[in-house]
């Protein structure tokens, strides 16, 4: 379960007041809100990439507010995919496993499995330059899930994709939702995405997160 | 008037205004070319003094470029990625060599090495150079050379093995007897004071060139989004691993650019070298000093020939920079 308790963020002129909500284990939550309301800041704070002014973040009952991003065990897909420009797609999918000292055969097996599922096997030895938006997002998704995190944060992963590509990615995310292996918090401002994917829906208004 | 005609007039007037500068540069180089003959160029290149100057220029500029990168990468990264108290002051300090008259930099270096700290450094390099090279420089270089191997062997925290390799090399050198021989041979070969000796040429070049390298690296890291490094953090990297695995590889174009700029600045450096290193033939003479020395004794042909050599090198460096550094977006 992802539990956010009275979390507040202050960064320069930007301020997000005490926010509280919880995503049950294995559920796919969609957080909606207008552009610029602080959705990305909230995701970054949960991932440990942005300092918090107050409050707590708990993952599966364990408080992680003061842990480094790597120690939280969260997969994170930013809006622009943020791929590593000098690495091949294979190395993206192997990156987190190599960091953990996984055996070469295990890394290869996991990469193959992810590439099959994401339909990017033909791209494994390419670098990010020249990948389409949909391909880049699938690589970013694979990279975030490679080390089998229990939690996944998605920051508007479909916003820059055309209709066909979006359909494919929605299918993949739907598969992820049905497997219920990962607790997902998906941020978007598109209600159609929320309709197709959400187990639980949250709305961000006036610096507060409310269910529904 | 048609839209096409109006556009053409606009672009032509811009071209005419800017073209004045292009014409000036081409005219200067053209005048040099017309003045020099192939014989005078060949004659100059045959002179042992000028050959020494070419060699010293190439070696000192290379050392300066490497040292500049060594400093510019960490400083550029700090300026780009962190906000700390006093950062604007430190950034201003680093920019000082860019705006300071070159002669003042030379004079400041000369005075620095007349102070107790400078005198101590001079005494140390004169007596302990062999020791420093054997037990500090060689282990450090060994650690860097083995870095690519370490990264493959140690799948995580490879950077922790860097000091381990350095210490291992020190131990091997110390207890195999190799260190003693190496130390005395390096001492007799490189043991030297600094002022008016070869090290002063490198320090004078470094004092100016490094500032340009820092600027380049800072802009490079500014143009690389920190988001990829942030993702690397969520995947389990420490800040340092994210730097080595993501930021540094992505900055390779900037690295080439910064190294080339530092090298080119070092090649053109004259004022600080003249004051701090002197212009002694076959000792501290670099190409820019050669032009000055040849000119001062009235050998215009030789001065022009060396100038042309520097123009050729400058053009090659600029072409390299355009190929690697300034083309194809940031990094």
C-alpha cells in the first residue's frame, strides 16, 4: 500500500499543502488534476527525488520519507521517458539488475521476458535516438519494472502519444493492472485514460487530493 | 516589392555587416600566406629551437588540457547541479582568468611562487619530484587506466575500487624494489624548480585554459536534463553512480569540446608564459614565444612561418570542435 500522510512540498514559490491519500496494495490508482497543480511534484516526492517540507510517505507500512530513492524500491516513469542516451535498449532493461549484482544469465532472461511483453525485442540493440514516442515509453516502462518493484509511479506516460500508440500502451498497462503484482499510481489529466485503467481514482484540486 | 525580394535585401544587408569581420580574418591569414614562402617555412621547421618549441607546445598543451578536464568536470557538474551558499562568488572567481589581462596572471603567479607557500612547493618539486611521480602520479594514472576493466569486473560500486588499485600499485612499487629505481630515475629526469622551468609553462597555461574548460563543462551539464540521473537514482544508483553511469557518458561531446578549447587556449597563451616562465630558448620556449623571439631579433620570415603553423593547428582544432562538440545538440 502507498500511504501519503499530511505530505507538504515547498519549492521556491510553489507550495503543496498537506496531502493525504492511500493506494491499496495491488491496485491501479489514477490521480487526475489540471496541468501545473503539482501532480509531478507529488510523484517526485513519493519517489524521493524532491525534498518534502513535512508529512510522511509509507510503502507497505514501512516509512520511507527519509530513504534515498534507490532504497524505496519504486519504479518511476517520467513524462518524457528520460532514457539514457548513450545506452542500448538492452542496457536500459539490464541497468537496475546489474546494479544489484544479478547473474548475467538472470539479467538476460529478465530482459528477454520484458522485451517480449513490451514488444521491443527488435529494438534491444538500438540507442534511444530515433525511437518513436511509444517505443521510448515502453523502454522506460520496462526499465522501471526490470527490478520487479512493488510500486510503480507513472507521470503522464501517454500524454505525448498518438491514438494508435496510446491504445497499445493502454493494453500493456491494463495487463499490468490485471496481474495486480504492482501497486500503481498513474498521474494524468486525461479522463478517458482514467476510465480505462483506474481501480481507484483520485482528483487533485486546490492542493488537496480527494478520492473519486 | 515581392516578399522574396524583401527577404533577400534583409539577408544581404546582414551578410554585408557581418562579412566585414570574416573578410578581416581571411585578409590577415592571406597576408601571412603571401609573405611566407615554402622555403622560409621549411627553413623555420628545420631549426632545432623551433622544433623544441613545437614539441614543448604539443606536450604542455596536452598536459594542460588533461589537467583542465580533471578540474572542469567536477566543478562544472557542481555549478550545474547544486545550489550552495557562496556559489555565485566561486563562479565569479573561476571566471576571473577569462577577464584578467594575461600579463597580470603571469605576474600573480610569479609573486605567488615568491611567497612561503610557493617556495615550499618549489623546494618540494626540486627535491621530491621522483617520489611524487612514483607514489602519487603513477598510482593515480593506473587507477584511471584500469577504470574500464574495473567497471566490467565489479558490477556495483566499481568506483570504490579506484583507491584500492592506487594503493595496490603503491605497495607493489614499494616492496618490489621497482619504486626505488623509478623514483631516482624520475627525480634525476624531472626533479626541477618551477619558476622559469617547464612546469611554469604548464601552470601558466592551466591558469587560463582551465577557466574556459569549466565554462564549457558547466554549459554541457546544464544542457543535459537531470531527469535521466533522477531515474537512475530510483533504479538503485547512488548520486556518484548516476554521475559515472549516466551524466558523464552523456557529456562526451562536451568533454571533447572542453578539452579542445583548453588545448587551443594553452597553445595561444603568451603573456603569462613570458612573465612566469620566461622566454629561454631550448628550455621554456613554446610556439607563441617563438613568434615573439623571432620578431624581436628581426627574423620576420621565421615569425610568419611559425604563425602559419599555429594557424594550421588552430583550423584543425576548430574543425575537430565543430565535428564533435558544437554539432548535433547539447552533450
